[in-house]
């Protein structure tokens, strides 16, 4: 049997199976789901470097499933994080209700995402896209009572995006008579410019909703925040990447990046791409600023996710090999560190039962492993060397500077600086500072949860040390699928025309200096004495339990005062008002149906009379 | 032999450094607090001796107690002293710290600071002028240089005695353990 | 092996009039008569399918050959619709077995049989006047069934239906008279043949009258004023049957008219526009409804709007999509209506706001409702996805991008209001711990059949489409049909 | 004279009319003394505040009268409009010294009441926050009572530094120095 | 080459710390003179650090607290390693050929983040408030700084510090004359960087008890003070490299860095303290506008 349908079959099958036999007991349902994902992951690994394709006809349309380096690249993210999330879930979901439902939705989501990346035609792309939407919707509404608003918002916005994409797909179909990517890739340049721009905009809306580009992001914080923690990791780490994959297809495989015909270009980038770049950059900045103000850990991460995805889109829209490499590299990074962080927040939630930053504190001594993971996570997220986050950021800036896009570069830099704020807030309010007495007995999470997080941490250290392997993979995808000339690579140093940085040297320097200072410092001096949490300078007062010593509420209050112009405006509220006004309009309209028989009869007569008056129209 | 030499050299340097860098935590109780600003600022400029004010006990070397200590304040002063890092010095400032001063028969003011904390040097007067304060600091520097300013050691060695005295006046002793 | 297709009409009619007599014998027998009779119809239409796909089956009654005599013309289209009607009829009949408790049950079953027989007749007949007769049979039984719950609202709804229905019948009759007067024949194929030689000023009037008449049954805006009331006030099963049976027959008649009989190209665009308007206004009204069944009624109208769009495209592919959509709608809407009926019954209120937490109390019913909602929203891999996809695809191929966008906008609204209900079912805390009432197995069976069909059609759309393709071809390419009918007797 | 005291007389009249048990006397222009027995009535205080416009509670002080076996609490109220100072003197039994709190009327009464509670041992019913004020964990007699022997207490608790053994009452010293009588400390010249 | 290279790698941190601490001592002296005081000896800060190293006890609040000064100094030394200190034939380049300006901008944050984490674990609310203020203010001054940096990078079409230095081969080509707007913007950012008076709300001793380091004492504080001196040196050298074309020998390096050190010092002497949001809005107003003017100059 062909591998691709086999993988899809295994995944969809294990989804159904875990739901059906999951009624029996816990081990079975989780076991089936995990086994399904692992086995399909194994088959997927074997696809590396192969170019398989599987075609059949459905409803008179050609359906193509194929694998290429780009698909493999995204499939790697899906399975990599998917397996870890599944392992994490085994203990996380223990003793929770409706685990069968959870396993079903998890497998469905992974299956549909894999379906998306192996789709070689727009129809199956859209088909799997919709399955992914509702499967993840099921996950968003897992905590059902409080999740309603988040779920419906997510679903409706996804539908708007999907339908806008559908129109684009069908417009393509109307022009070409086929759904296949290849045909579109070769036929794109023959379209008229306005048609290309229309397609670009419609596709961008469709992918932009999933990738949470501002102002289409409003579903993301609620949906990420509401879904169970392991799934949030998958949601932000991989599911949002499907939007990114869409952009990759749009810009490079379809060829929208180099709009044919007479379109204004700015800095060598076509105007629509340039506008998209601004969307990406502003998303990065504004979402970051909003993230700084969040008190809910998952919402904070969600907004940060929106911001980071903005970077990725910025990278893509530059339409250069450097930018694309940056975007794809950052996509991997984002998957890794968002996986780490969401899983850690999940672990903290698992033990403490709260996600409110202001309610936690001082958990470092209780959950040292989790702290370590979050520490590495935020270092990566902030893009501080020597971890892998820096490589991604470096590539993005170099790509921007290469194109001489100064303002975009400044905005991107600023967003990255502002990201320090929420990074620190996240780690401080949860793990540092004073611990509330009720969390004194909190323990570290079990190994099934610790292991996935630690694995991801190792990965980020490795990539920070030696990004060459991944960059090479990206280069392959670029040259074979995306029609770009990949950037020059060297095993030891990252470079382009503008500058260079040696990740190995950075890692070595930091490591060596740290070891030397650490050894000197700890051998020259006696051990210091450990004191209690409350043994701090409080002007001599011995603080009682009623005194709050943890500064976690309104952490960046002065900052919020200076960016209140941003915070006062909310796209979410705007949409809410718009929807309300629309419903008010519908309310007026529905009085066409008066409920009065005479009126209805009058309608019939009027209809007839009207038709008789305008008979010419009908001939 | 060689080790001793190294240690000795280190001690000399350390003493010299300690002497010339006195970071003061001024515990401003009573009227003495008003004498500190002129001491530190342009008129008398204590900074030229390396004397600087510090905000927290963790960073400070000298605890300057400027005036009478009520029982309630004493508790805080002890706490503050115990949070400082050794070597640390206590300066009693004004007659109140010596014998209660004008509050000699008050039911709520302690009479002898050295019963509760190891005072390295007293400055008498009610109040002592800034010149007196600086003189006190110079005396302290001399003591440090000669290795006599070892109140912190005394406190460690006689902790029991100090604790008994402290607990005598502080009825409700709810304090963390001393960690030096 | 199939029996004489005449039996598909004759037997139910006969059985319908037999029911009151049987009711005298036993209270139980009338319940099962519809199941058996419509089951026979189902069997019959399945068996005929392979034959009618190849070429229309012409049944000549009383040896008068077409165009002179009355004949049944079972083309692919008619057969597919007969299959849909009998499938829905059968499922609803199963549901009826235990659901109908209110006296007089035998009258209910009789009327129901008449309605199904009438609708089947409508799609099978080849004669225009017969079409009118069967329409009347269907309509009159529908009026009666609407008022079956003998309360004020039911009577009001039935009266509205009756008023508008009679108006439409009048117009239909007038239209038929005009055609007969000018062409001198009532056989549809024959009319199609002869009408080309008639002055178009006359035929356009006939067309307008007929479109208005059948537009009422096919829920075209603004002729659908009866629908919300009738759907929501009739017994649940009848509401389901309206969506699955009556309206389908009406749409069939409309399609026959504009495709086979008349030869006007402008009318297609008109139908397309009316479809969009119907869709949008229905969805916009549905979102503001407070009663569950009224909401479903408006949603039903909206779906018919989509079908009208498909019919208005006048391409084989478009009509295929439309037929697929009709099929889906015929399967999903009864599913929704039946589960909604039980939900309304258990919550004790028609209001959506009283459905809080039913997902906890009635997991299976809520699941069926949610399943139906997901299917009708057009989520893959359920069948609604494919039909919607094909229709929108053809709309855009026809160049009507704005129409497609509006239709999709309607879909978004649809998603919102269905999700609100599903949200009520699952996301709200139950009001009080309900004593669990028993859902009868026949209802579960009926809903399971529908759900399975929907899932199956979604997973293997090609199977369904292979039957719809000849039907659509027959409709669009009328020459083959005319030829088959007119040469049947030779 | 009579017209200059007009406002005061008016106030006196209105207090007398409303509260029979209050003994009102006008000490001089702008100062009225109201004497009360058995604790202040919150009703009286709020009458002064709301009807006679004494919005401002300047302070509450306490005096120990061991001779009468009584405590006296003095509430100093001030009216900004009329520039009149009212001293409400309240006498409490020493054994069962208890009165109602005024914190609902004036929030800052909390601190004064805490201090009086600590120094004299008067109970304030309904006081929201009767923590230690100045003396932490004081377990002796309240120190401002006349029968609290300060010197004995100090001798017992604190250790004297040498040189203070012959210390004596400063008033004695002054008297010796200036060759005068030791003044009589009793408050008889009231 | 190799031995001197290794020697400089070992020595440079100490040199940096000494220079930085001495500058601070001189700064204190200058402030004292402005205030009509005599002032401490110029090596006062070094004495202070020595004293702190000689402290006999130290307390820790946990792992992060213990590691924070170490990590901070690691970050600073690493930054130093990627910075060209002296240019020319007898230059001290260390590893600066292996990284560019973007690396420098990011690796500088490493130490600050470590400090912030350590301060966080100390459990003192003042520390957390200080960190919160510091980070907020950083977003403020990062705006003009980033604009200036991007201007330079675009102007010379390189991100390598070496190339930027090379482009300023003579006195008139120094960036402070060549692109004055970027220079002014960067100078404003420098005020924030150095944390001197108008922008010292982070450590504001009278308000929040010296903020982030308020719980650090003894050897930890000693390490932190060393780090502070070294970090000042790093920042000064970076600015000299970027705007004064680097320095060919130690004398000119000291002169140039001292010039840069004086600017925030004098601004600080005559100014009171900004509140956090005032500081942020200040940075986002004029310095940013000036920086954007610099942009226009480069683009046009």
C-alpha cells in the first residue's frame, strides 16, 4: 500500500478507534491514539527524501497526494510536536473527563494537518483544511461551559477565512479547470494582474486567519487559552503553521510572490507582498505589546504566538531566499519554543490548577525542571544568543536589511525588544518571587510530562549550536519546491553579503566563560547560606502572611500607561460591534415575514405582477 | 608559611578595603536622622572617606542607629542587623543609645543599646554634630584597621546572651533564625 | 426486478383510503401500513434505478400512447427524486410508529400516505395536468397535517398555507390552461416539442403563472411566507417531511418547467437571483429566531435558495450539485427536525434558550442534532460539504463570483446560528437534573439511518454522484427526454 | 457680649433641646464644652456632625481620674463654617471602661481610639481594627494609667548603665537647683 | 599573534572592569565637584568592589539567585569577546570577526536577563518593581537606538562592526559627523543605557531600595559591581566603534570612551529623575523623530 494513504488511514482510523473503544478504559483510548501517532510517525520518517505521489479521481476532480521536501518539512513539525504532545497527554489527561473525545480530536487534527501538507491539489487541501478546523474546534470547546464564546469565535472566523480561500480556489478552478498545484504554478503568470491580486488577497485572508495575522487574530488568544494545555502547544506550534504553510505555497509554489505583470514594486517586492510584510511586522509589534499586558499565562503565550507568526509572515513576504529561510527557520523555532512553553504552562496548570499569573509565584523550588524548560523557552523566544531563537531573528533582520527595508526592520527590532517584557513576566510571576502558601506542597510533574519538554529544550540548544542541518533541509525545500536559490551555507558560520555570525563560536564563548566564572566563583568562596523566601529586606519588619510581597498584579503598569493608545483599541470589540449591528439589521429584515396571511398573499400577487411587468427579462 | 603570608596579605588588603569603603545603613530613629543629611552632603561631605549611604541591609556595612530605640523599633533594628553581611559594624549615635538619654525613665525605650546589639563605637552628644559623626567614623576606621571592630564576631559568639536580653524586652519573639 | 411503477402511486393511494377501515379493526395496523407501503416504494425506486439511468421508463396507462394518453415518465431525475422521497418517507414513517400518539392516529397516517403518494406522483408523472392533480393531493394533505395538532397556532399556520397554496394552485391551473389552449396537449414532452412554435408572448405568461405557482411549493422568496409557520406548527415528523418530500416535489416541478417545457434563457438568471435572495433573507431571519423549529424552517428555506442557485446555473455540473444538495437537505433536515422534535419535547419549550445543557441530559439526541448541524454547515467529510462545494464551484465557473460570495456569507450566518444552538446544548450547565425519559428505538433507528446515509454520502460522494449525473443530464439536455417519451409507444 | 455669643447660645440651645442628659457650657467665644456620662452616643456625635455641622474630628484624648474612679475621653470637634470648637467630655467608669466607636462617622477616629485603648485600656465597641499601636505585645497595666508605676517598671525591665544609679526625678533636681518647692502634681486646680 | 591574542582574551575582562570602575570613580568625583564637595578618591569604586569581595558571608535565595551574577558577567564578557576593542594593525579583535552588530545587540541582553531573573528570585517586591521599570524603560530607549543602528547598517550596507569602523577612516568621516541624526538618536538611547540620572528609575534607591540588586550582598554584589564596570566599558567601546571609528591605541581608546562617559554624566548631574512612563514617552518623541530624520538622510 502507498505510504501516504496508509498514514492518513492509520491516523483517521486511530481517531475513530480511540473514540469507540475508548469507552472501555483509559489506557486503551490513550494507547490507541499514541500508537496511531507513533506508527504513522514511523512511516512518515521513511518518507524522507522520497517523492511519492498518489492520485485518484473523486467527483471528477483529480486528487493528488504527494510528498516533497516542503511537505516533509512541515510534516516533521506535525509529527515531532504531535508525538511529544501525545506523550505529554498520557499523564496530563489522566482522570479527566471525556478523554476519548480528546483523543479523537487530537488524532483528527494531526491527521488533517498531515492531509494538508501532503495535498497536491487545492480540493483536498481545502477538504483537509475544513476537517482541521472542526477538529480543532472540538478541542477548543473541550472545557465546554466556559469555552463557548472562544469556540464560536474561532469557528466563525475560520469559516470566513476558509470561504474566502474557497472562492479563490474556485476562481482558480474556473480559470484552469483543475485543482492541481502544478497547474496553478504554471498557470499563475498567465492570469491578469487584477485577477492575481484578487487571488492573493483572498488566499491571504484564508491563510491569515489560521496564521492569526492582525487584524484577523482575535480568535487566537481565546482559542489557545481555552483548549487543553497540550493541545494549545499543538495549536500554536503546528496548527497555526498550516497558515504559514499556506503562505509558503501561495508565495512560492503558486508564485504569488513574484506577481507577474505591471505591479508597483517597493524595495524589489511587489506591492501586495509589501503590504503583507507590513501586516506581518505590525502584527509582531502590536500583538507583542498586548501580550505584555496579559494576566492569563496562556493568553500571554497566545498573543506572543500571534506576534511570532507575524515575524514568519514578514519573512515570507520579502520574497527572497534569505527571508524564506528565516521564516521557515523561525517557524521551526516557534514550534519548539511554543511547544516548550505551552507544555510547561500546562504542567504548572496541572499542578496548581490556575493560569492566572498574579496568583502564582515562587514555584522554582517545587518545579525545577519546568522552570529550566521555561527559562530556555523564554531565552529562545526573546531571541537571545546562544539558543536557536537568535538564529531565526538574525536571519530575519539580515533578510530585511538585505532588502533595505529600514522601517520594517525597526518595527521588527522593536517587537523583539518588547518581547523581553512578556518573557520576563511569564517566568517571574510563575516561578520566581514569593510563593503563595497554598502552593507550598506543589510537586514536579511526572516524567511523561517532563520528558517531552526536556527533549524540546535539548533541541533548541542543539539548533542554537548547529543550525546547519535544519538550514540545509530548508535549502532543499527551497530549491526543489519553492523555486528559490537557497542561501549559501557553511557548516560553521552563518553569513550573507551583509554580515556573519558563528553560532558555534557564540555557544563556545558563552559556555566557556560561564564555566570559568562559575568554577572560580564557587571555589574561591565559601558556600553561601540559603535563606527563606520571606527573609528579605522589608525595612526590618517581619512580614506576616497578610502582607503581599509578590509584585505580580499589573506588572507593567507604567508601560501600559505609555502604550494605552494601542491597548484602548481592540479589533475584537470592533468585530463584536460590527456583528451586533449586522444582527440588528437582520432583525429589521426578518420582519419581511410578518406572520400575516394577507401580507403573504400580497407578496404572491406582487411577485406575479412584477414578473408580468418585466417579462422581457425572462425571455 | 607561604599560605600564612598569602592570608596575611589578603587580610591587609581586605582591612584596607573595608576601612575605606563604609556603606552606611542609617536607621533614622528619633531626632538623630536629621544630622545625617548634612554629614553626607556638601557641607561635610562624608563621601570623601568612602562613606556612602545604602538602601538595604544586604549591601551595607555599618548600621548607624541615630537616636532612642523604642521596644517596637528595637525589634526591627535587630532584624535589620541580622540581615547584614559580615563583617558589619554598629554605631550608636547620641546619648539615647548610650543610656537612654532624656528618655531614661520611659517605660518603652531601651537604655543600653549594647545589651541588644554589639556596638562597635558610640558617638555621644544630644545630638552629636556632623563633625562628631565623621570623627566617629574615623575612629571606626581605626578600629577596623587594628582589627578591633569585631562586634559581629562577638554577636556570633555570644548570641545566647544577646538573645536573652532581646527576648526580655521583646515579649512576642517571632523572628526568623539568625543566619550569618 | 421491479414491479409496475404505477403501483408506486396506486398502492399508497389505495392503502391510504384503506387505513380508516383498518383502523376499525385494530389500532396497531394503521401504524405499520405507511412503513410497508413506503418501504415498497423505496424498494421499487431502488430497483428501477439501474434501468432509468439508461433510458426513461415510460409507463403507458390504458393503452393510450403518448402524447395522447396519461403516462408515467420515470426518467433518471424522477427516479432519483422518487428515491429521495421514499427514503425520507420511509424513515419518517418509522419515526411515526411511536411518535404519533395524538388521536386520531389513523387519519394522521392516512394523510401522511396521501402526501407521500402525491409527491411521488408529482415526480413520476409525465403529464402536466397530472402534475397539478398530484400537487393538489400533496398540498391538501399538507394543509390538513399542518393543523393536525389542533391548537390555535396550528390552525393559523394551516390557514396561511391554505391561502397561499390555493392561490398558487389557481395560478398553476391558469398556466396549464393557457398552455393547453395554445398547444392542445398536456404531455410535457409534447408541450416542449410544440411550444417552440407558439408565440412567446403567450408562453411567457404561462411560464410566469407556473413559476409563481410552483415557486410557492419550492419556497422561493417571497412566496415562502407559509413555510416558517407550517414547519414549526406542524407535528415534528411532518416538518421533517415538508423539507424532505413536499418541497422536493415542488422544486422538481419547477425544474421541469424551466428546463424541459419552456425554452427561455432569461429565467435561469432570474431563478439564480431569486435563489440568492431567498438564501440570504432566510439565513438572516433564521439567525434572529428564538424558536428552534422556526429556525430550522428558515434554514430549510435557505437551503432551497442554494438549490435554486444551482438550478439557475443551467449547467449539468450545477444541476448535479443542486440535486446533491437536495439529496443532502432531504437527509439532513429530517435528521435535524426529528432530533429537534425530541429535544423540544424534553425541554418542554419551543425556545432555543431552554435547551441549556441538553447535551448532558440527552447525549444521543444532541449528538444527532450536532451531527446534522455540522453536515448542513458543509463540513467535510459529511455530505453537505460536497454539494455546497460543487454548487459554489459551478457558480464561480459561471462567472457569478458575487453570488458565490453572498452564498458563502449566508453559510457563515448559518454556521453562527447552528453553533449557537449546539452551544446551548453542550456549553451551558443543565438547568436541573432531569429525570431521563426514554427515547424510543424507532426514533433512534430513523435518525441513525439518516446519519449513516449522510456520512456515507460524504465519504463516498462518487457513489451518489454517479446516479445524479444522468438525472442532471436529462434535465439539461431535454431533447433526449422528449425523444424518449414521444417514441415510447412506437 | 450677648450678641457675640449668639451662635454658641444657639448651639447650646439646640443640644439641650435634643439631648437632655448633656450638660452644655460655653467656656468662651468659639469654645463649647459638652459633658456626658456613660460613654458617647454615636447618635449624639452624628447629631453634631450632620445637624450642627461639626464635620471635623480634631482628636480624641483620654484622661485618667483615679480620684473619681473614672476615665474622661475628650472629643474635639471643629466646625469650619462657624469656627466653633466643641469639646465633648465623656466620663466612663474605670472598671468597665467601654464606649461605642466613632469610626463609622470619622474613619480617622480609628487611630485615636487604638491609642487610647492601648494607653488607658478603654474598650471601643465595634472598632474594626484594634491592633497594637505603639506598644507591641504589651502585657502590663496600660502605661498611661496613673496607677502604672513607670519607674518600677523601668527598673525591672531595663538594665541601667553605670552612672545613672542616683538619677532622680528631673522635677526634684530642678527644685533643688533653684531652691524651690517640689511642685504639687495633683490636678486640683481644675 | 597567538599568544598576544590569548593574553588579551584573558586580560580584557579585567582591563574592562578596571577601566569601567575607574570611570565611575571619576564620575563620582566630578559629581562631587559640581556639588561643591571634595568627593571620594577616583579609585573608590575599586575599593568598594574589593571590600565586597572580602565580605565573609553571603546569603542566597536559590539557584537562580546564585547563578545570576555569574550569568550576568558571562553575558558581559561574551559581549566583550565579540567587540573589536582596538583597531588598526595592532588591534585587539578577540572573536569579533565571528559576529556582527546584530549579535552584539542581542548578546548584550543576555546578562541583563540573567540579572533580572536573579533579582526575581530574591523575592523582594522592590526588585521585581525595579525589573519591571527597567524593562519598560528599555523598550523606550531601544526605539532610538534601533533606529540609529539600522541607519548605520543600511548606510554602509553591512552589519559587520568592522566594516562600519573601516568606513570611518578619518576624523571627518566619523559617524558622529557623517550621520549626525543617527548619532544624536543613539546618544539619547545611550543616556538610557547608562542608567544615569534622568533615567535611573530602575534602581531609584530612595523609592525601591536600589531595585533589582536590593537583595544581593557580599560576593554576589561584588560580582555585580564588577559586571557593572565591565558593562559600562563594553557600551562605551561599542559607541566608540560605531561613531568615532574605533581607536587605534589605548590612549585614544581611553580618551574617546571617556568623552562618551562624560555625556550621560553631565546630563545626569543637572537633571532630576523621570518616571517610567515619562521616560518612555520621552524616548518615543524627540529621539525617535531625530532618528527618523537620519533615516531620511540615508534613504534620500
